[in-house]
């Protein structure tokens, strides 16, 4: 056995150990949940604003100028959009992150508060600027340009782990952008699991296109629900010693050796997950798309709500999440069209009748 194979074997053994120990702790915790904790989520992540430009006829080119018909300033951040989606569905959500003491920082926390997300754990740091993402929005996809600012500045030392027992679930988004938090995520997730929380992770696109290392593999071993899109899943599975990956199904099967449940978002093709060795697919819904920004984050919120909190079967949870993601694209920005529970249920009922 070569060194690469031995390393993979050791990682699988450690994953099996972590899964067994922390599954027992999670069961014990859930059996003792009080009402105040039952519906509470802590989201740890990045905060930034999105400057969304829309209505362009083509992509911009160097040395040329194009015109846009729409512009919106909205709260950005994968983690924050997911937090807002969870709150919109009726869960009690708190956010832990960092912003600068600037206009964009005040805007981000103000938007979170207005959307029903607790901001008492957001750090205001005068030594950094709040991050900014410029989103060039087209009907089928978007291109992003991000000024990192404080996005990469959040660290494990900024997280008050004593609050973890106050929650049932922990979600972290934008793994690749949160460079300061990456080294501490294994410790954070272990402490969360010891406190009995379930854990979900979304990685986002990797601007360096290195797609992780042994730290990400160790993190995945502590994750209950891993929520990459199909591009991210294929790159991560290929890059981290999982062998050749030519398609999304292969990536899903390989990643499922690590995270307890892997759900892959496939855009206009819907989503897929793996259960008992079988691929479970759920098609996307066709809607009048205005902006796809944050659609995957709204999907994440829907899946966490349906599967983790409501215990819906995998097929139903995927369909519910697809509904949340689809409805979110009918407005500009990640949060403007996020559905309430009643709205997504009504949408699914209409679609079930073929209307």
C-alpha cells in the first residue's frame, strides 16, 4: 500500500471513530432538549454586502463599457443568506461573524436584524473593513468579484463556544473564503458535537481553485450535512485523494465516505443525495428567474429545516429545499424573495397538481 492509500485509510478510520462517538452524544442531547433549544440555530460565518448589477446584454470585456438596467445593494454572504432563510421558515437563528465599523457593516447587521436573525454575537472591529461582493447577474447564472475585507478575519478565538449548548444546530458557510476560521473548524465542530449539536457545512467556490487539503477532509468527518454544488463536489472529491472523478454521481459517492449525508445542488437540474448506496434525485422547479444570487443558500435553509428539524424523508426534504431555492430566485438579492413556510408549502401544493 502506497503512502497516499495509507493516508486515505487513516482518514476513513478517523471518520468512522468520530461518527460513532458523536452520534451517541447527539442522540443523548436531543433526548434532553428543552423547548428553548429545540428550534435554535447558530450560524457562524462571513458577512458582506452584495452589489448586484443586472440587465446586461453580454459579459464585460477589458477596454469596453456595457450598460446595465438594474442595480441593487443588498446583504450578501452565503452564511447570512442561509441564516435569513432559516429565520424566514420560522426557526430561531443567531449569527456569529465579524464586520467593520463602517457603513456596510451597519447595513449588514441591520438587514440581519430586520430579517429576524439575532446579531448579539456579531463582532464590530474597527481594524477591518466589511467585505463587498459585486455580482453580475444573468438569467441562468452570475459572475462574482469579492473584496474580502473582514470575511477572512474571523477566527476560532472569536467564537464563544460556551454558547453552543444553547442551540440544536450549527451551520457554517463559505469555507474557502473563511481562511481565518478554517484551521479552527475541526475544534469548533468537535466542541459542537460534544454539546450535542448537529452540524452542516457549505464550502462555496474556492477562488484559489486548490479545493482543500487534509484539514477539509478532517472537517467533513464531523459534518452531518454537507451541501456543495456539483462543481464544488467534483473538484473537492478529485483534489483530496479520492481518486479520479469524472461526474457528479461519482463525487457524491466518494464524499459520502466522510460526511454523514452529502446533498449536491445541481442548479437547473435540481439536487441529488445518497441513501443506502442509492442516488436520490429531485428535479428543479421552473420559475420566472430574476436573480440566482443566494439560491443555493436558500436551498440549504430549506433542507436543514425540512430534514434536520422536521425529520422529513430525504425525497421530501430535497423537494422542499428545491422549492425554497426556486422561489428565492424570483427577486433580486439572496433574501428578498425567500419564502415563509406557508409560501413554500403553497408553492409545492400547486406544483404537485401540475399547475
